[in-house]
């Protein structure tokens, strides 16, 4: 069920303020074989009390996650990140390879599960609501529950997990209170939850506005995450900053049980201090961000006009992540790009949501003479992508190069 929020979805405070709006937008990951799609309000709100940012309009998750076309294993950058992360996490936490149960929440195409099995862990379980991705995992002989983590699933798995991974799950959950309570329920008394979220401070600092779309219900800072975890009788015992997705935060969480008084590490308090100095807890920072995004539209349109004057005729987009859908719709790029290339077969021969731009495989570029310009829409993988396109285009730039 879709839900419109007039109060904070977490603390129910009535002072929830709208900080920016993209008007009516399609679902950014809804890649289908027709041009016209339903539009929904895309607005970001800020709660002055618990310091969370979240969308004003929550689209029913069944419309977004029952079938899902994003696959983590498509990108070498993402694979490398997951390999390093999981090795680091499992080396830090005392686990037994034959006995410890590791649960990966939102297991996608099985990227974490595969790495864990390759490291020798025998008891590995994924929970994935998307039928197509759960089916993909099962074809790889990975154990996956094709369900949302609700109370029924939590009751079956109660007190079983030694380690619970939730990479980018906290953004994608419409009822975060219910989810986290169920996560704590399936965790053993001495177990650890590892949560990774995109950093709202980095999103604002680096103008990563295209990380805002309907499947990202929540936008976290360490401040808001800390407030949320504390309110649920748990503690963040450590935190670290990551470069993934233009800036992310990873936290380690323990249950408050048996009178244990957990304390955060030095780097946990260091990140909190960075956020405080940035004034991420003050609404004017978000309003400045909103103004920058409005100004950006004119800058990008003018830069594209300049390219036309320089006789740059054939422009191709590269990468069709959800962020590309917002950029293309917000900047009206559908009339400037001829088509978009993406290696994900689940997206090929479909349209960028809300546009008439078709998504094609990389081989399509080889049918054309050297392209004038390729604009990499998946800017977070620009370095990985750029090198593979040099022979196919006279010039390759990131979408962010048009911001200045």
C-alpha cells in the first residue's frame, strides 16, 4: 500500500519539513517494454527531531521489489568492494566456519552469499523479496528465502544469526522500525548486525542528488542512524566511512542485553564530529542543497547547448542504474541521447523509465562509426567504464562533467 507522510515515519514528530521536490517521477528501476509509466511524487523531507530524511510518499514495496532488475555482480567495482568488505568483516568477528549462521538481508543476485561460501562458511542464508533474483540465487545452489523479513520469518529464525548483513537495505525499507525489530529478533544475544548505508552528508557535499529515488525511502547520516538504533535498545559499537556510491557509512551493531554497556570507537565519534561540523543536523544545509540542484538544471542544459555548437551530434548514454533514470528525466536528456548502453541483460530492450530511450547492449556501439560523445550516467563506476570505451568514442565523460 502506498503511503503519504505528514509526520516523521520514525519518531512521528509533526515538524517534518519538505526540503526538495522533483515533482512527479516514474519508478527509477521499473524497466519495462513500454514508454508510458505511472508517475509518483518524489519529494525529500527532513525531521528536526530525530534528524532522518525520508521521502514524503512511500510507494508500496511490492511494486518495486517483487521483480528487481539491479544485479550487484554486474560491476567489477562492486564485486571487489564486497570481497574486501566481507573478508574484513568476517576476520573481525569471531565466527566458526562450520557452525556460525550468517544471514544476508536483501541478498540480490547472491554476491555476498557466493563470497561467504568461497571463504568456507557452511551456514549461509539469503533473504531476498525479488522472485527473479531469488531464482537466480537458487540456480547458483545458494540457500535463499524468497520473502520480505516479516514477523513470520523472524519467528522461524529467532535467535539464530551470529552475523546479519544488511548492505543498502536501510534505504530500501518502507517500514524500518518493523524491519529492525525483526533483525534484532533473529540475532543471537552476542551476534552482530552490519549495516551499510549511503551517506547523506556525502550526497549533499558531492551533489549526488540522483541517489534520490522512490526505492530509497530513507537517507541516513550517522547521527540519525545512531538515534534510531538507540531508540530500539541497541548500540552502534563502530562505524567507518566508505567511498562506494559516492560515499557510504558502515556500522556494527550489538543488542543491549545482560547489562553490557557498549561504547563506540574513536572513528565512530570522529564521523559524528565531521557531521556536526558540516551542520548536517540543521535544515538550512538541506535547503542550500535544494537550491544547488535547481541551479544545476540550467548549467547542464547550457553545457549541452555548447556541445551542439561544437558540432557534437551523436551522444550516447552509458549505464542504466536507477540514478540515470532521475538524471535523464530531470535534465530532459531523452531528447539529447540517441540510446543508452547497459551490460545488464535484464534491462536490455527496455526503456529508461518515463522516456522513449531504449537500452541496448554494448555490441550496439560497434555497429556505429566512432561516436562523438559517450556520457557515463553511472558516474560512481566512471573509472571502471571509461577505459573500456576509448576505442568506441571520440570522447567519454561522466554526467558530472556537465555540472560545471
